[in-house]
C-alpha cells in the first residue's frame, strides 16, 4: 500500500495517554505533549469505521503552516513538527520508550508545549452559514448578536462576529452565556479572547482570499503558556473551518466546502439511523473527501501533499 493510500486509524504508542479525541491521539511527555492526527473521520458526533487517507497529515501540516503564519499576532504551543525520521528519533528518545513507533507518524505528529487550556471554543463567523443560518432564521440573531433583517444564506456579515461556545468533554457544545463566563473565571480575558480571535481570523481571511479561498467561519482554542495567552490545538484546518471556493461562491444557497461534506451527504442519503453502528464509506466518497483535503492544502500553502 502506498503512503497516499495508507490509513492510520490509531497511533497506539507505548506512552501515557493524555487525551483521545475523535481524530487525534494525544500523549503525555511530561511538560510536552505529542499530538498525532489520525485519519479517523467523524460525522454527526460519531467516529466512522472508514478513515480518509492522508487526512491526518493535512490537519497537522496545515495547522503548522498557520501557526507559523500567525506567530506575529500571538504565540502558540508548537515546539516542532515531526516531519522527518530524525525528528521522530528525537521525540522517541525524549519519550524514554523505544518500542512501538512507526514511520507512519512522520508528517502527522506535532510536539507541543503543555498549556493551561481555556475550556472555550472561540468561534469567528464571517458568513451566514450552518447553525448560524438556522439560528438567524428563527431569532434574527446569531448568539446574542442582532443582525440586519433580510440576510440570506451564505451572505457575508457586515463585519466578522465572535460567537464562542462551551467546550464539552461529552455531549454538545452550546453558546457561551454570561453565567459561563463567570463560572469559568474568564471575565478578565474575555475581551482579549475576542480580540485575538478576530485578529487571527482577519489575517487568515485576507491571506486565503488572495488564493481564491473564502474562510466562512473557524474556531480557535487558547491556553496559557508561562502566563501568556497562546493558540493551541489545531488551527484553520478543514476540520475546524469552513473553506469555500471563491469562484463558485453565490449568496442565497449552501456552498460546496473543502471538508468532509461528501461524508455527511452520503450518510444522510444512506438510510443510516443515527445512534446505530455507522456504515463503511464507499471508495468514491473516501477518495472524494481525501481529494478535497489535499486540494485546500495545496491552494493555501502552494505545496503538494
């Protein structure tokens, strides 16, 4: 099997587990973490039995690209990307465990500094789409923000809006309310979270626009490293952002996205009942999704995966 066709569903490293998410396996290396982006794909809050080949590499390398691009706005948690056998050997030595490592980790792993995570999803929206469109049609608002009447689906907002949510370890996130801000103890930094989120979004939006890509919305995570507010987790990937092709953009309808939309569409039309075991994806859906991930990486970075 070629590297392009190989699928990594689990890292299975002989290290203490820090967290296992829907897509990423995170391992504890003391004051460092090793984040491995697998090729797992989730839809409707379910991890599917089929992976998307190369997806984890796109998530890691696109995140690393954006962390580098936005370092002038605020610091981040990246120590180094495991992008070669030499770096993999270095991380293996740091871990104190020499068995169970694989070259499959190269290109999809990142060594980061541990941060004091702020349990908030900092969502910035530039366009009316997804749950924002549904909420606007019902209330005329998105979150607590009133918006002009008569807006259409996929329309650009007069200015980007900050609509943070809780970050639930289980269940669904929900819009952040004043009581949450007090309970989480983030009143003193809330305005800074909003300011930095909007700054990073604005920078990325303009950069992507020059490359024919619209960033409709995205989400950020922050933490404190040595007392400094820092970007953590992933950054501006197809899993955390809604990327549209500018040449195909049209107000008043849903837009084709560079993400796992083919997976959602196929599942919705397959007759699958949510809550039951998820079906195996057909090859054409897997390849179509992988192609979208590779293409947005190429468009944004100018590099081939």
